[in-house]
């Protein structure tokens, strides 16, 4: 999933940024209380090497994609459409 996201989707266009599937596990891991998240663990993920090499930031992107694996049985994809201000959740059933 990460390879396809980075090497095919993200490399094919300059206005999409794909976060790694490790983003949400890292965000939710080691939280101090149930139902909370730890933003400090991912606060610099938007400063990736790929973006620095192109001289862009995630704020130049029109779309953000975040893939998630749920219980090692289903994949979910969050699509943030910045221009239309919509967030969509795609679920593999």
C-alpha cells in the first residue's frame, strides 16, 4: 500500500500527498488515555523528504491520502479534498 501510494500515486501528480499507513498507528499509539491521540509523534510528518526535494509543502497540495489497516483484516482510506473542504472515508468491505 505504501509503495503504491508513494511511487505511483504521489509521483504521478504534484498536488497529492500520501501519508504512510503508519501515520494513524503512530498517532494513536502510546496515548495517555483511551480515546486520545498523541499528536507530538506525528507533528513533523508533513515535512517529508519527498516534499522537501520538490520544494513544496502539504499546503500546496489539493489532496491528502491516508491509508489505514484495521485489525489486519480491512483497509481504510481517508481522502482529504482541500479545495472542496471535504473528508471522505473509503472502507474495504
